[in-house]
């Protein structure tokens, strides 16, 4: 297979409300894509293909056929092949893999990938109903009713609690950590909204518990945003002579759609994707310097630690409590048994802190990996980062995409 490199990245500010600005998903796609092209320093004429990752533009905005927007970036892109891929919240990760596989197969040398979502177009209850399309809509709507997605993840949290034990503080620590990380990210949705452990643990009018044991603070927020990447072959990367990162390995699996048909909270099919990525890269969990995991809810980050083998079954809360998943400036290394094994998780804030524009999330994770591996992450930089893992998930661990990235040669 041809090696795959990332030579440019761009994204929007996830705090923005595009509808209030009089803008649409077209603007989100164009802005993030142009940012990636400019960052890569490539001539649009060099781009041979385009992939757009998006979950529900047809429901949120009534607009589909999103690949056609890429031809509006520059007249030189008119005529390239494009496609739009959808895999719920894993749409972005699947889009990156689709583009990478075009390069691996030798079909194209340069591919533009964009992930985008505009969700702030309707009331929260209506938006929640749209998001349930990521699950088994008919059966799970009938069983869980309004705000079914948070209730599905509350079901996961309850199953975890019964199997391993889980406290209110365990869940709250995820929210507090990722909000603290987001404070150092100038494009994060919650960069100016710090949260204390007491606030995250307390049920209040501002922090209702509408899906016990999950509270509002345990949920990622509704977000508008886009992220984009320029992927290329080794031949083109050498020609460009620009610092880059390389895809070292990946895994991609799909489980049953309904949560009742999955092994909760182990999620063995999701773990299979992680194992595929480690084997392809020839690396182990301990070789990772940092990671992006899909924290759409606090429980999903805890479960991800175990799926990715950063912690043994039932050991996710202990890893979190130790401080090992915090950025160095926040943690107390004396409290960690082996500081060398610490692995910052979601240094840019993750979905809970940075934001979760559904179709963009998997691409945004790779944008963060690119920034970290290029030593360009500013105040949230993880020192000496050489290996970075991204874990993007759709539905209730239905579609899983794990990718491992390293510095380009």
C-alpha cells in the first residue's frame, strides 16, 4: 500500500452560530477547506479528489449532495470526483479513511477531506430526535422517548456501574478535565466556560440530571463547525518538501445498530478496530504519546480507555483519577505510579470541551493530531509527541474508526 501523509489542516471556530451569521453548511465546508489548502500550500490544481464527511445535513439543513460544494473552492476543482460519506458520529473518521484508501490504492496522489455539520438550526428536542438516527430509530425511540441518545449512554453508564462500579465523581472528572484542556484551545466551544468538580457533581437548574446517572455536564454540546485535511501520497509529500504526519495504522469495524444487541460495556467489536490499528502500525498502547477519544458523553471516554487498552476492564475511572490523562501542566506526576506511562487524552478539549459538530468530529481529531505532531498546538502542546491515536465512534459504539499517526519522515 502507498503511504499516506497529511500536509495541511484547517478548521472553524466551534463557538460560532452560523445561522445567526446568516451562513449555511456551504460556508462551513468552504471555510475549513480553504484553510487546509492554504496551510498545505498546494495549488488547487493538484487536488485530484474530494471527500465530505457529514451525518445529517439533510435533516438539520435540508441540504445534501455536499461534495458539489468543493467545486466552489476554486475553479480548478471543478470536475474532480467527490463523494459524501455518512456513518453517524464516525462520519468524519470514515471520510478520512475513504480518502486515505484512495491514496493507498494508488488511485490519487492528493485528496481533500472535509467534515462538517450545522446543528444549530432547530430547537434542542428536535435536534435530539435527528441525532437518534444514529441509533435504531424505531425501536429505541419507542423505548427511550425524548432525548433518547443521552438515555442510551445513561444505559451504558448504568451497565458499567453494575459491572465495575462507577461514581458521580468518576463521570464528573471527564467533564472537568476536558473543559480545562479547552481553556487552552482558542477555537474551542467552551474555552471561556471553566467547570469545577463541585459544579460537575452537583445537580441544579443549570445542570439537570435528565438521563440518570448522566447530567447536562456529562454531555457534549450542540455545535456548528467544520474541519479539513489535505492527504497525499509519499511521492507528492517529497515533492512538496513540507513537514507532515503519516498514517501508521488504522482499524474500522461496525457492530449491530441497536444497543440491546451489543456487549455493553465491553464493546468487543470496537476493541477489534483498536487491535487492527495497533497491529498494522506495529505498536502497542504504551507507545502512544497522546490520544483523541470520542467523549460525546463522559461515560464514552471512560469506556474508550478500556477499548483502547490504556486501562484494563474496570480500570478507566482509576486511570482518570490518577491524573494520567491530563495535560502535564494540570496533573501531579507524584500521584501517578509511572509518570512515563501518562497519556494526555483530548488535549484540545475533546467533544465535551472543543465541541461536537457531528460530521466534523473525526476530521477535527486528525487536525488536532496534526497540530500536536507538528509541535504547533500552543499552550495545549503535549511535549515530545511522536505517536498520536484518534478514536472516532458513531452511534452507541456501532461504527468505530481508530487511526494511529506519526511524524512524517
